[in-house]
C-alpha cells in the first residue's frame, strides 16, 4: 500500500521539533494500534525533557507526502560510557514510548523503518518495554529478520487487562469466592466506619489538576514509599513532571483520577489515563492507617462497579435510540472497555482475574559489526552474569 520509493525519512532530533510535528504524529497515533495517550507527541516531548536532557533525541518517522505512516521515538546514549545505543523512550516512572505504525501499513513500511535505523550511530536499538505479541511489534521483528538483523526478544513480565462488560454481578461471580467475599466485606466495613465516597475525575479542568494530584500523591507519600524517599513528592522534580503530564492529559480529555474517601479524607488514589477505550491504571496509593480495610483493592472494586454501570448505561441508551439488539457500544475516548493494570502482574492485581499479555525487550543491531558483536556477547554472557548475581545476592542474604 505504501511503495518504498514514495516514503521519506524524517529525523526528529529535539523535543521542540517533535512538538512542531505534533499534528502529524498524533494523527498517526490515532491510526495506529497504540492505545496509551502517552504515545502522543507532547507526552513524549515532556519525557525527553525530564529524563533525557543530555541524551540525543533521534525519533524516526516515515512520511508519504504530508502523511506520517510510521514513527519510532528513540533517545541515544552510551552504555557504560562506551557502547552507543538508541533506546525506546519511557521508563518505570512513565511509559512514554511506543512504535507507531499505520494500521493499514504493509511489510514495506516496516522494512523502510528498519532501513532508516541503519545509519544511526547507535550500535544497537533497545526497545525495553514492547508488547511483543502485538502485530505491530511482530511486524517490526519480522522486518529486522528480513534485513539480516536477527532480534533478541525476551519476555520481562506480564500485564493484566480486564474487559469491562454490562453486568457487574456477573463480573463478581467470575472472581474467586474468597476475593469476592473479601471485597464486599472490605467495602461494607469502610461504609460502617464513616461516610464512604468513591470519586472519579474523568474531565477535570486543567487548573484543577495540580491540587488533585497533590491530594493523591500525598496519600502515596504516607506509605512506605514516603519513608523510603521514593514517593513522587519526595523525588526531586517528579511532582512537577506529573503535573505537566496530567495537565496535557486533561486538555485531551484523557486524564482519569479515582479517590476513595472516608468522611471526606482521601485514603486511596489512582492516577490513570484513557485512550481508545482503555483505562490505564498507572499509579495507585493508599493510606497505611486504613490497611485493615484493603483500601487499594476497595478502590478497584468501586471502580469496576462504576465502569460496568457506565457500559450498561451506554448499551441501553444505544438500544433505546436504534431499537437494535443489545451489544457493546463502539470504543471512544470516554467509555472504558478494558482496564489495563499497566505494571507487572502481581498477586493483588491477579485476584481480579485479568487476561495477561507479555511485555518484553527487543534488541537489534541493524547491520553494524560492533552492534552485532555486542549483541552476540549479550546473548551469550548476560544470562550467566544474571544467574551469578542472583547467586551472590542469595548467599549474602
């Protein structure tokens, strides 16, 4: 569909240039399989300014005329001060990086993108948080192989995704009996302890974002993360970063904040964002003074209850308007069809019986001798070094 001769490579080497291409970049995001709103241009530019101010931005984009058909946001650095690498943007604070490819693209687009990577000074390309079973990442890996650059693909962890239906009671029956009873008991006990309120902010004004986030991250700060100095409020510059990101998400009607309050006091908080019918539960915190009530899990219970109610109301409204047989409405920015737990699947999140998908790293050396040598060494020695480090750590324990 996109002949190679009709595609041009665009190198975006600064956050300012990325912002200048925001209209085309965001249009590609809408046409791609990406669902996280953090894949849009402005969140990526903010991430680069916060976490890679000394790195070299090397975002690559393929264009056909005025239309962008593929993009890969990268930041270049030196591994150990020696080996040059280009890594996909994003980290544990904020996963602001995604391979964007037009959903209508064929193999020629992927081939052109990997060919555009060959002239980069990086010895290898490191995509450390790729949804490796998704078609666009599989298309990327296949293109690497066609180019003679066999990628190293390793699963790192699994993430849970829970579909949202119209029947909350049926959803509860699908949970384990022990978890279902524990949740109904926790919510009941909270209600007996005071006035229990679940508050969800899905379209807050931009000027309300900072006080809302402060109230939320203050809950996180009261937990062990505050004592360890790793909370958002105690990490230099991090609260300001989340405020800027949250304000941008609010402008796009994508910010989604949830609070559990007891007698007006926030005791649990979720920082989330929506894109294409998916709600990403990015950061959750709860007040340890109320740990006996499982406030974090109670928040998810109340959130699932509301999401199912919204889905049911939308379905009923559609049927009333069209006289159609009941079915799930089409995804859009406000209605949530899936809740994505974002981080590694844990014992706590697995209790909600989510579907799991793998996140892994894809490392490729595009036709460079030093990169291929480094990748060979990594394949051969890193598993042994990792095992040795685990053994030493275990002996020290």
